[in-house]
C-alpha cells in the first residue's frame, strides 16, 4: 500500500505528461489540419482558429515536459487541468449543437473520434491531473507538517 | 517554535506559494505563446492576410500534383469577379440545403464514377476551379480537386474553409437546384 502511494502519483504524472507531449507533437507537425479541427467547432473567428492551432500545442508540449521532468509540477498540472476543462466544454458544445466532427485531440485527419469518447477521455485526464495535484510531492512546495505528538 | 505552528507564517507562506504558482503559470503561457507564434509565423501572417494556407498533406505520394489551397478572401474576390468556377463536392441533399451562389454540384462519389459537370455548365479545361465541401474536416473537396487535375483541368484550388465558413461570413448562399 505504501509502495502504491509512493509510486502511483509519479507514474500518473509521467503518463499524463507523455500523453500531452504526444498530443502536442502530432499537432505541431500539421498546424493547418489542427486549425481545421479547431475551426470545425465553429466557436472562434477565422484567424483565431489559426492562432489557437499555433499556440495550444506548444502549451501542451511545455506542460507535458514539465510533468515528465517533475519540475514546476503544480503550475504545469493546473494549466493541463484548465486545458482539459476548455476541451471538455468545446466537445460538449459540439455534442449539443449536433456537429458531426472529429475532436482533433490527437492525430489530425483519418478516422473520426466520437465526441463522447473524447469527453470520457478528457474526464480521465482531468482525474489524473487531480491525482497529480493532490498526491505528487512535486506539486507541493513545502513538506507536510508532521503528525501532532499525543 | 516550529514554522508550521505559527498561523501567520503559514498564511504568508501560502500567499507566497500562490503568487509563485500564478507567476509560473503566466510565464509558461507567455513562453508557449511566443514559441507557437514564432514557429508558425508564416502560417499566421498568411492567415491574417487571408492568403491561401500552405498545403500540409504529408500522406500525398511524392510527385503527385495537388490542388492548391485557397482562403476565404480570395474565394470571395474570384467569386465576385466571376474569375473562377466554384464546385461543390458535397452530396445533393447538402447542396440543396445551401451552397455558395453560382456553385456547380459535383459530389465525390459521382466524380469517381463519371467526372462530368451538369450539362448546363460549360467548364473549359483552362478555367480556374475552386472546389469546396463542408469545411476543414471535410476532405472530399481535395479528392475531387485531385480528380479534376488528373482529368486535365490545370488550375484547381481547394477552399478548405468550405461552405460553413462562407455562410458564417455572411456571403451569398443559395438553396435548392441540383
């Protein structure tokens, strides 16, 4: 149990970081296609789709690297949590508006990912972020106070 | 007295922590935004001016000639000056529901079987053709564009924003008529 408590947060942190690095790299490799995926949500005006497609993958990349390295974990995890909330809101709005689009979460083009699957996946990522924020020692700047002596 | 036993000290430390975390978040966002803008500078400046975006289709075999992408503003200019023939690559139902005014329908399925325009439309081989479908996530326009190029049409463009972007920009649309 102690071992699980010791290694689980680190494993979750590195996994989450690696997922975001992968997501970022495939988007950076094809920014036009990612701009298309962002535009398909019909939320942002024309140029903002390109701006989001240019900036978001780098934000994912930097935060992913920070999580993998265990450096500035709290800041990186908080940004990833915020990104996940934004992604979930966008996917939910696509479901509500009945848009038949690919979520654009990872590899651009190819088979469509159901928005419900995307939503479930983002929920898992958000839960992983909370595990990191709550349990990973890197997310705490100060050690916990010792137990009070009886 | 230990530091964590002092309430005021704990408050001060928490405040300081919060400030540092917010500062770190701001710094990460600034660095990411700068890197993203720098990395995609030509794409962003092109998009800002409404220019056609660079083609990014790594799956295309080397040597295959691809239609050039074209942006909303150019499409509007060429539409208004009647310099180009607009081709709608969506199906008949979507076309009837709404299409760019003056566009000709040529769904991908039909183009694969028999690449011919409706008899009422005369499209010479040297005409400038702009193919569109249902926006960035729709690839039928690119496929129809490739088929048109293979059929000998020399000047073929793909409008990636497609009908949704055109309609949302408030430009003229028509309904019915296939």
